[in-house]
């Protein structure tokens, strides 16, 4: 009996279901679901961040750098709203980054073995720790350095400093957010190695490109002097090298597990 045109897709879906596999459309649907969850968390984090924006504003405007300015000004009726949204975004990143790691793990989980699932899940809690380390490094090290350099240049030119609050906070956010997210690099590379997407050899081949990107970032977010560029670029390069070492350790464990599995398989075949 001739098969009907609609029979083939049905049979393919049945075969995929029997094998425990997902079709392309199911993968896209699952990815959309994970992205939607992260976006909802970001929106919820923004709403929550609005409640903490004013205390955070009070803290940042009471720092030594803010006192040196002597007072902030606003040049637009929208500046107050912009300040609230900037603070809310930074606060929202704190819960969203670990959640994004978890959603990435949940998306690739069906393709992983049991021990790989457990190994990859361990990185999720450390995402928050690395984010906080990145915020601390960028705020307490990089920002004061950049602020001092720019204000000294203005004073040397005899310029009267009249700062807008939005410009000050934009300067701060443009330093803190990129560096904080870059501190997630080791975890991301280790995670991709754990799920067998990256290898240490591949990371070593990308070393020159990675170094160039780190130097560009260092030059972009810091004042235009060699010392500042090095103080930012070197920690980022060290993070990349640390990532390679940790990925190599994960890769060796994977190779050992694969060898043990092959030995068990060959032993079982001989017994049969």
C-alpha cells in the first residue's frame, strides 16, 4: 500500500521519540523557552532593582570620587529615570547571570551523560561568585584609576568640572558591567569543555586572538596610558590562562572516563 504524504514526518517523529531524541523544531522550542525564562527573570530583576536603586545611588554618591566632584547636575528631565534604570540593570544581573548558566545547562542536559550532567551543574553556583569578584575588581580597582586619570587631565587643562549625574554613572557602568561579565569567562569555557564543545587544544590555538581581544578591552575601558591598560589586560589574560588549565583538567578526566567505559565495554563483549 502506498504511503500517504504525511506519513513520513510522522514516522520520523516516532523514530526520534523512540530513540529519546528531539527534532530540530523541538530544540528551537526548548531554546525559546529557556531564553523566555531568562528574559522574565531580567524583567523581574529590573523591577526588584528599582527598589534598591535609591540606596545604591546614595552609596555611590557618598564615595571619595563623588565628593571630589562636589556636586552633580542634571541636564534633562529624564535623567532621574535613567539613573534608576542603570542601577536596576546592575542589580538585576546578580540573579540573572547564574540563572542564565542554569538554563544553558538545562538546555544541553538531554545530550549529556549522567556524570557529565552533574559535572556541568557544579559551575552554576560559581557564576554568582565570579560576577561579584568582577564587580569588586572593576569598581574598587579600575574605576578609581580611570576616574583619577580623567580628572587630573581636566585640572591640568584648567577646565572647570561640572559633571552631569548621568554622565558620571554612565562612565561607571561602562567600566563595571563589561569587566564583571568577562569574569564569567573561565566558567563559560569550563562549561563548554565539560559538554565537549571546546577542547584545551582549541583554546590554545585561539590564544593570540584572545590576547588581542583582552588588550582591546583594556584599552577601551581604561584611560589611555600604558600602566592602566596593563593593570586591566593582565588580569583578563590570567583569567584566560586559568581557563585553559582548568579546561585541560576537565578534558583529562573525560579521557579517563572514556577509556574506562571502553574497557568495560570490551570486557562485557568478551564475556558474552
